[in-house]
C-alpha cells in the first residue's frame, strides 16, 4: 500500500487430491521412447485433482526429471477407473482405452536434471475417480529416486510428496522453458506452503509518529498482540506479511541507526509469528514514497540510507528461521525520473543492492527467500519484463517475484460505470494473471501477490455492492490458484477485528476461504426485486455455475420444490409467480425473504427477495461542504450516479466519464434517508451551471435531479 488511504495497485497453492480422496504421487508404467528423446534414469511424478464435480474433474501433473537432461519427454499412465481426458494444457495428451500418453509441446521439451514440468487436463469419470498410482517417463518407471527402471508391485505406491494444483483451463501464452535445477527446499513448494496469506496492514507500516514513538497505533489500529497472531494461525492462514515503515524510526547520516526499541518491537511480532509456524514477510514499506522515491535526484543519499537499513535488518534477523522472508521494498516508485528506462535502472540497482547485502550477511540469509517487486508492483508486461531481467542477472534460485492486484480500476473503486464485476473486469483479472504466469511461474520463478483486495475498501467495504464483490473474490481466488500464483489478503483493520477476532463481513470471508480449495457458484445478482404493489410475475436469474452443478434452492433449512416453486433450464433459475408471491409476504420495503442456491461445491449463493418502489428525492439547499438530498429509498439501493451539464458534457471529477466515483463524490445513507454530495464533487463543478444528476438503482430504476452551485451555496431540485 502506498499511503494510508490508498493501497497498492494491483498466489501459489497447495491443494489435496479430491479424486478418490487419495493423494497420488509417483510411479508409472513403461512404453516406447520417442526417437529424439533420451532415456530418463529417475523421475518423480506428483498427480493431484484439486477440483471434482459429478462426472468431471480437473487434474494437475508435475513431472521431475531426476536423471540426465532430456530433450523431448513422454509420460504414460493407466487410469484405474476408466477416466477420460477431455481437454489438456501444456502437453499433448492422447488416450487408448484406459492408457494415457502425454508428450511435450514445443516450449517445454527440454527437461534438465532436477527440473520440473507441469501440465494439466480436464477429465470425465463415472462410478469412481480413483487416482493413478504408476507413471513412466520415457520408458522409465518413476519411483521418486534414481535407479534401474524396475516397475513397483501393482498397487504399491512410492513415498508421497506434496501435491500442487492445476494450471488454468485456458493455457497462458507459451512460456520459455526452464531447465535450472532447483535447490533443496524448493522455493515453489515453500510458496505453496505459505498459502493462504494475510497482511497486518496499517500497523507497523503507519507513518504518524516520530523516532521516539511506536507509530504502531497512529492509523487507528490497536497494538499487535500475541493473541492476534495466534488467531491468524487459527483462522487457517499459513503466512503473514508484516508491512514495516522505518522512515521515522532511525537516526541520520552516516549510520542511519534504527531505534533499538522499534527494532525490538518488530522482532517481537516477527518472533510471535514464527513461533506459530507461520511464514513471515517483512519489508521497507511506506519508505518507498517517503524518501526512496527521491532516488532520481538524490541517488547517493537514498542508496546509503537504504543500504544502512537493510544491513541492520539483515544482521538482526540473520539467524531467524528460514520461514522469515525479506521483501526489498513495497510498491517502488520514483519522482522526477526521465521515464521508464531510468525507473527500471533505479529499481534494478535497489534490488541488486538488497540482494548483495542480505546474501553477504551470512547465517540463514545465505539462502533465505528474497522477494523482489516490479515497479509499482504492477503486472503490466513492461514492468514484468524489467524485473525478469534482474532475476536473470542475479541467477539466484531462492528469489520470488511479487506484484499487487486490486482489480480493474473502475470496478475496484466504483467509477466510470464500473459498478458490476462484468466481462471487462473479469478479463482484466485473467490478462494480468496470464502475464505473471507466463513471465515468471512458467519459467520456474515463484510469485506472491503480496496484496490483493479492492481499493474502494479503504473508504468503505460497501463501495462495491455485496454480490459483485463476492463474485470478484471467487473469480480471483480460482484464477490465481489454478495459475500457481500466491496471494496475501490486504487487511488494514477493515476485515478482521484486531481485538474481537471477528470478521466484519462473514459472507465475504466465507467466499475467500472457499476459494482456497474450490470454486463456488454465483449468479448475475444477489437480489430479486418485487414491486411493492401491483401484479407479481415469475422472476428469472442467470446462474454462474463455474463448472459446478446446481443442487437445490433453500429458504433456511427448507428446500423449495423444483417444478412448483422454481425451474432450472441450463443456467437459468426461474422462481414461479406463486413462489415469489409467498416469499414476498406483505411486501414491506426491503428484504422479505432470503434464499440460498446450493451447488456441488463451494459456498451457497444468497438471493434476497426485495420489495421496492421507485425512490423519491426532495428539493434541498446546502453548501459545497455539506449538501444532502432527502431520499426515500423505498427498499431500493443506489448503484451509481451520472453528472452532466445542460449541453451533455460531463460534470465533476473524472470528467472523461459521466459516472462519478462512489463514496468520493456521492454516498447514500440508508439510515438517515439521504444522499450526500461531497466537497470533492463540487470542487470541480462550474459555478452557476446546472448539473443534471442521474441516480441508477439496483432495481433498474433511474431518478434525475438538478443541482446548481453558486459560490459555496448549493440548491437542489427534483427534475
């Protein structure tokens, strides 16, 4: 995160085998070797099926060559339950009965000693989905060790190793193959084991204190306690990122000595986390925009200060557990540079200096995992390519790349009509993750998305409508997991209560946790609107099945009756008029009934039956710093607001769009029955120029209203 009110811009995963409820890792059968390939003298295979549904499943296969390098590989196995492959990625997969053969594609033919290649597929099954237990690579049975190609006894498995998950159902762009051997304690496997992760945001990274103060509580969060850290572990998180800002906690040149009290406090929190067997990440956080950003004009001083801080931190934590990881700098940025080329050169210099200092400090730092960011932790291809060149130059297998992801910007803050998690917002997720996967993961470089969430959360978690945010987190969790990209939830105190240990939005955290292991079904909306008066008709809702099957529709513990209360046609759920009438009851404004659609996996999807009428606004007067529109919402909810002058041009901030930013320029208050327009909005409205506002509500209703600013006075009239 770059400052208190604006987080960053912007996971690798370990999953158990669903198929048959068994973990299959290893083994193989024999077959003829392709003429261009060399025989393998040892290999290990990890097979996992992280997703399964009635009649279908997704599987991932990791093949590690333990023998001499080979050019051209072929893996065979037998499905014990007659499963069939229906779609594959990163390999050519063919079947003959229950016998399956997978061969390399153009970009992953080379497989060096100890190198791993991954591919995956979707399959079908009937009866059972028992995992295969025997594999062979280029005619050599995979036993997990180097030795003669002797097949194990039938049904006798080799020792198991941790499984991984499947890549995306749509293969990312062809990556450059990697044949670099990985060291003991494979970083990719370690990143797998870090999942899921959580950020201790707006705490040790707070900037509101001086050298003598802790700074820890200056942004409104309480002091960190050991109980909080233990609760993070109990919640199921495996790693914790502890953003740490040092700006006001060290002395001046030439030594830049860190305040010993501050350093001891950070170490205490780190040690608490390590004692809970959590992976831990620390960094230089808001230092990035407080002084590191002046590197273009003050390079020597910035480098000296940066080097002094990391020298002290490396020394302090030199003998800490290898589960402690260092991140060079959070969201690096540079003020006054000449452009992209200089930005890339400066960040490369910082990352190299960081690497040199830590590796030269000895102890566990010699092999400690180090995390290097892109410029701004951006996932734009140019930024990824710049960082990839640094990785190539350093040639250190114990490095991890990091970016941040906060969604497609109009959706993330609810501006420019981006109030729905629509196809554009979804494609932004897919494109960003494909770029990260292709540039790093597919080349053997693990990736951690050190922060993810939605930027609008920094103002209010209601900036994005509930159902739309749930769809984002479900979609993002799936697409990161299947691309083997690690993620850590940004939480600045708005999600988990630091003393109550209660989640502010149980529905949201349930969706996030579900995405750790599976998909969930969603729908076009979480609301079905019914008119307060007049005839009631059948209501339809499109379901997003996400590879699952619909199972039931329930109100509490009662199943609604298919055919009588509702029908299902493909992905279309239709509530009958009689069912809607019963559920709406007396049709009092607001939610009259809550249903849950249950699917073959994941969390159920909530559907509220809402009675509403067209909202009614009233005339008002006020000032540019305090103007509210009395509003009878009549059971409806506000989605967005447009602002235009009489000539049709756009009014207010972001005048490239008529749709204004939720919570920044306008905000509904359902308890007070009004809509407020902010000073931020009026600051960019022409004096004495009428502005027509169009309020869009989730029922589909629109209401227009006119405001006129005259100096600091504002009048509002119903259109």
